[in-house]
């Protein structure tokens, strides 16, 4: 039953919106910064920076981005 509940939950953000978003890290080409959904975050598939999503709105401000090392440290 938990699987059916998870399938009926709305996505964090719509797929068409996710498809146009890119990581704002200037250390790699913008086109390479594809984002994936991971929990309540969008995560760059290139550099690993995380962007918080609240109420369907991603915070794409570079100064609020969470670097991968900081997130890894928080997990342990």
C-alpha cells in the first residue's frame, strides 16, 4: 500500500519545469548542469550542488546552494 501512496503523491516540481532548470555553478558549462530530484532538493548531476525546493519553488540562488561536501558531512 505504501507504493500506491507514493505513486499518488504529486511530484516535487513538474517534469517540464525540471527539464529547463540548470545548475547555476559557473565552474561547468550551464548546459551540463542537469538537475535531478533527491528528496526535497534538486541536485546537479555534474557538481553535486543541492538546491532546496519549498512549495514547488526551487531556490536557485548560488549563495544558498549547498555544496556536496557540506551535505555529505550532514549525513554522517
